[in-house]
């Protein structure tokens, strides 16, 4: 299978990120990758720019411009950069449409090699992975066996249609063919929210949830096989205010079925972007309730 045309096209949107950390020694630089999502806006991994005092975006042709972080979300390991550098925006897909076994390509600048971006091919090994790093827990990650090397962080994980489906984020030391990417849906929500409000805020309902499946439904005696079981509600939270109760099963948000917590988060964030409260359909004590 020849994917050289796809790689060549996607690479036009990918740039190197060169950072100078705070209190760095002369000549001490950090390296990573970013990719264009709109005119003058680039997505990358938060850890690439977390300690940057100065930052430049560089193309293989030697074009260079300063970059400024406008959105930083360490909880998701996502950041957005504004720069005068121009690169064709990369189309964004969705992690929700990914399937295990689907082909993907990771593109970036590994090991500070800035002559041109490199590409590694693999498959989607799993979707919806949870990974603990220090005191942080990252959820709904894309697992892939496409090699993600130091410097590749922040680059795009793309599908065979050339759409960005994730932001390359992490590798597991000592493991082989085990890399992770943050869903591109987080980037899309962050950018749309920044464009509308001038900042990014992660919406929170104030509920603890468990994904419902046939086994869990049978165990709890719930006649619903899909949805999110409300395990607890935080007192004084928006969830309590709109009437969500412990034991409810959230079936739909704004008329759309929810199968996991990630889908719920995206639907709620989209409602916030559109300046409205989302509607919830829940299963409660044998009947459907609209909230």
C-alpha cells in the first residue's frame, strides 16, 4: 500500500516547535511538533510547550515565526498556538468514528530532526484507553502501534483519508509499539470555544458516572442496556440544579445517544459553545424523564 501521497499532503500542515525553557542554559532548546488547524492557529501537545519561555514554529523550507500559546489544557495534554506562520489547515475527523484495526499515520519531527517531518504507519490498537501519568489521569486516548518517538509529540495522528484524528501525546517506556494520542475532538472543542469566548473552559456537570452495558444492567436490574449510570451527584452542582439524581441512567443528550463519558463531555461542551443548556433524557425508576 502506497501512502506517500497522503503523507506528502499532510506534511504541508505540520511544523516543528522549538522552545527555549525558562532558566535554560545557552543553546538549551526543546523540540516538538504542531499542525495547522486554521489560519495562524496550530494544535500541539501541552507538554511540548508547558515550560516554554520563548517559542518558534519552523517549516522544512526554513520559514520561521514566533508562537504564542492561547489555549493550554494540561488535564488533556492539549495546547493551541497562535503564530503568523502560514500553513494549510489539516482537516479534522473524529475519534468517535475510529475502529480497532483501522490504519493510521503519525507524523512529526522526531529527535530534533528539522529537515522534514517523518511518518510512521500503524493501526488503531484500541480506543477509549485510560492512562495515568503522575497525578494526572488521561481518558479516552487512542492507542496505536504507529511509532511515536521523542519530538513526535504534538504532531497529528491521521487516518487514511488524511484527517487528523488525534494529537500524538505519549509512549510507554520499555514497551514496544505502544503509543497514545489525544482525540482530535478535544482540539476542535477547545478551538471553537476560544474563537467564540476568547478562552477555553472545561464544562463540568458535577456527576460521577459508570458506563452501562448488558452485564452491568443485569447486575443492577436496569432494563436499559446502553447509557451512563449516575453513581453520585455533587451537592450544589449544575447536575443537581437541573434535577439529575443518583441512580438515573443518562440515555440521550440533546437527542443524541451517549455510549460513554467522552461523548457526554463533547455534547455538553457543544451546548456551551452554542450558548444553551443541554437537554437530558434519563431512565428513572421505570420511566423516561426529560431534564
